[in-house]
């Protein structure tokens, strides 16, 4: 093999590297789309097919530009800048639109705020599921989770006389809130389930960032009221 052919092969290889990110992203999104149709799995609502086809088109455009840009001389070489630009744009922007399961964390945070207000107003936390649903309507609100195109709802499991957060089985459904409350209703621990992947994923507890690292529950406690002297 002559030096010119070796050099040409290296140029092809170098610019082909820029085609990988859009093609890999499209492959992942199209795989998720297939999972939402071929399995009876729960998934997060997202335009997997549309976004996947966009990235596939970008990847194929980059492949065309590499073949034409390296294989032709003259102004065709300007096409080699296209895969570089598109690759960088894809890597910068995709993290902002990537499908992630933030539904559980968002829902958990909303319930936390509602219960915090309820505790301050009543000096205790809800004692029944009905009271909990009245204090925070989002507890059983519709979610972004889907199964075979069907919309799913959040649901709650109340654990009375608790001394700590729920740490048992996560079950097989995301969006389930475990509400553990003490016998005097002065303390609660909130734990919720979510998917580890947006489609075809395993159910796991929501991970919450805390000063000590990550935890799986929110802890709320009614603080005593002190009268001013």
C-alpha cells in the first residue's frame, strides 16, 4: 500500500470518528422506540422516533460529507467541516434533550412541598390516604409513564407506625410513593420509585442529592412552635 493510500485511509478514519456520536444517539433512541412497541414495558413519554430519525439523518449526512470531502478534490474538501460542526453540536445539545426519568423526582419534590405546608398549618402530617390525597392532589395525578400508549397514574402506599423510611421491595411499577408516618403523625419519610432507563428499564428508588451524598428518601418533621415572650 502506497503512502498516499495510507494517508487517505487515515483521513477517512479521522473524520469518520465525528459520525459516531449522532449515529450512536439515534441507535439508542430508536432502540427505546422499539422497546415501547415490542414489549409490554413501562416507559417515559418522549418522541423517541422523531428525535432518533433527526440524529440518524445528521449521521448519514456526516457520512456523505466524509465520503465526498475525502474522495474529491477542490472545494469538495469544505464538506469535511460539516461532520465536525454537526458532531460538536450534537454532543453539546443532546444532554439538554436526552430522555431521562425525572418524573419520580419531580413528583416527590412536589409532594414534599405540599406536606411541608400541611405540617406547618396543622401541626401534624396526614394520617390516612384520603387526607394525604386532599393535602397534595399530585399524589395520584397522571404521570409521564406509559404502558402500550396508556397513561399511568401515580399512586401511594401508606405505612403507619413507621420508625424510618421504607426500604423493602421496589415493586414493578414506577411512580409509587411510599408514605411512612410515625404513630403520632409528627414525622414522615417519602420514598418513590422510578425507572433507571426511560424505556425498558428496571424500577428503582428515586435518588435524592443531599449534603451527605445521595439518599432515597425525604424526611419531614413537625417542628414545635414557640410562643414569643
